[in-house]
C-alpha cells in the first residue's frame, strides 16, 4: 500500500530541537583554517552568507525523515507499474552497477580520443546491435528521448527531400492513433500534419491513406504495433503506398517491446526508426529522464545523420565530424552515455533469444490479462475485440461511465487507493474513457491476477456505490489534484522557503 501520508507531513525544517546533534565534525586545524580563510576572502561581501539556519536533528531523525519520504514514492521496484506505451519493465540492477563504474561515471566528453577508446567502442557496438535488431543500416545514439529522436528523424527526412530537389514535400502523414509527440515533432520540423483515420479494426485506414498521399507527401510516421497494441498487418502495403509517391516511412519505436527479435521495422519497409532505450532496453524511465532515443536509418539516409558519428579505422575508434550532408549537431556531446551503457548491458545479458522472449512474454501477459478481464462488468475492448494484442491493450471504461457515472479517471484513482499504480489514461484519443495497460515481460502472473481482482472490485463498487469510487483516493499522500495547477509552474512550490511562507499565509 502507499504510505498514508498527507500534506501535513513535516518538512525537515519543522523537525528537531535546539542543541540536538547527529554528527560532530572533526576539529579544523590552523592550516585548513587559513586555506578556507583565503577562499572566503575572495567571495564578495554581499554574496557571503551571514547565518545558516539548519535544523538541529539527531541521526535517527534524519534517517527516519528521508526513509519516510522515500516510502511515499512508487516505482517499478515497488510494484506493478502498467503504464501503457511506457514499457515500465524491471530495470536490472547489473545495468546500474555497470553504469556507475568509474570508467563510465567519470569519463569526460572532452577527453582525448586515445583515452576513451573503450567508451567509443561501446557506442560503436551498441549502434551495430541496434541496427541488427531493427534492420537498419546505421544509428546515431545522440537524441535524448523518443520525441527528440522523432524530431531528428523529421529533420533527416526534410534534408533528404531537399537534397533531391524535392523541398516542396511539406506534408507528414500521421494516423489518429499516434502518440502526441509524432505530430508535435513533425510540426516543429516544419511539416504540415495530415491525419489519417483508423479503420474499424483499429489499423490505418488504407483507403483514406491512399487518398491522403500526393507529391507533397514527405513521409508517414507510424508505430507498429500501434498504440492499441494491434499489429498493422497491412504494413507492407502501407509502405508501398508511401514509397510509390516518393515519401519515407518513419517508425516510432516506442512499442518495439511487442515485436523485439520477431520482426524488424527495416524489413517492414521503414526508412528511419527511433528506439526508446528507456523503455525497451530497460533504463529507468519517468520523471523526465535521463532517456535516450537513438535513431537508425537505411543506407540512403546515412549521409544526413547528425555529427559526430563514431567510426573505426581498423586500429582506433574516432569521432567523425567531416560529413558535409549532415543535419549538424542535435545534442551536446554524444548522447546520454550512461543510458547507452545500460542498454549494452541489457542486450548482452538477454542475448538474441532473451530479447525475443521479452516480446513473447509481454504479449502473453497482455492477452492473459485480457482474457481475465473479458467478463468484468463496465470495461470493454474497443476495435476488433477478438484479435490478440501485442505488448499492450486499451480497455474502455465507457460502459461503466454510461451506466454508473464512474469514469476512467475515477478507476485510476481507486487503483491508487488500493496501492496499485494506475494505467495510462485517455490515450490513444480514439478510445473513449481509455485505460491503456502494459504489464511488460517482467510482470508475474500473480501480480496480473491481483490487478484484475482490484479492477473487478472497483467495478463492483462502481455499480453498488459509485460515489465511493468517485471520491477516491483517500489513502494517498495527496488527494485529487487540480490537473491544470499541478502542471503549471506558477503553482509549483520549488523551495522550502516558499513552502514555509505559503504555510504561514504570506503568499509565494
Ligand atoms: C508511442 C510513443 N511514441 C513516442 C513517445 C515519446 O517518447 P519519449 O517519452 O521518450 O519522448 C512515447 C512516449 O511515451 C510513446 O508512447
């Protein structure tokens, strides 16, 4: 269960007692005093702190305070985390161990190349493995997240068309089931977004696609399996439609976990892919990063990759900036190196068979869950309910909403009350009252059973006493937040001083 903590949980500044101590620093000798004095003398008078009001606490109070705070958090290490589209799989601790080795943690991007041959080799190898896994020619590891990869991919598409004298191609086709970052990235890269609808099976409507393409088509952005967890079976025909008019296919790799080691985007006809190392390749994810969204391209797009690229001349690894057609630099230095190391550790420890098993298990977990949910009142499975899903599925709480007034949002809050993390909600936009659930390959059957039991319990409560569900959560640190204020910087309380002032009613 979540800790039953409330806003009244004290700050460390509200704890303690004058004169109480947890640590007595060693006496400072005269030599140190004179060095510190010299340093202090260089700090301008107006910048010197005149007093330091630290709370006075014993060691046990400090330990208890921070332990209490850590218990208020929830993560993949605490329990089920079935955020659809986020692939919140277990993050093996060996990855963390390797990423915190001195040779990784302390390597500096401005070091001479001769001193970082190991790091360059690792990047070179990861690039090759990702190319093999996806069926691409070459990768760059620089983009910092999936959305950044999309943006870089769109810049490459633009550069490619321009180079061929087809700069007039200014339309990017995107299905209505796509993640919001797809149209945002395309628009940022200067494209006009053309939306194609999904058909009754939840796949790209081929007829609509055919009538959307033209000589202005720059490309199509697609994720497969799509955000409903459905594999786009017409992918080869979709690729033909786009290629026939001179466009390129962009693969949003956020859902690669559903097909890893089984089928490759490159073989489906995609020209560019991004991968979310922080999803499929097991880096911790959430709270804003750090992530990594490498992109891979087919051979014809290789000259446009951002600089630098890691090369090997048979003797040494080096960074090559001499690439006249490159779109240029997209990130400081060479990407989030620690995340790349974690992906390397993951790929090596899983091996080819293990990666394939991850896709198979994630698919088995989804379909087992769906089977268990098939008779639970209030939830439906829109779009071709008889069709198996891949790594994730999207239930709709629309029947429950219609019959009891309890919405997907209420179900999510009621899950929190029972100590479980909520699924992704209200996405994809083509499903009303969407609950998008992804257990990933690392969840156990017992935990899926427990999740089903709770969803059923919430359904029973919705039909017997809807107001209880609608007034949840009651057991969490905070109750229902104002969705707008909770996301607005004006209402954030970033420092304890502001918090204390607000507490005392002095405003922020
Ligand atoms: C389908 C899909 N595409 C793209 C993205 C964007 O990836 P990132 O969050 O790494 O920017 C996500 C993220 O959840 C996603 O689910």
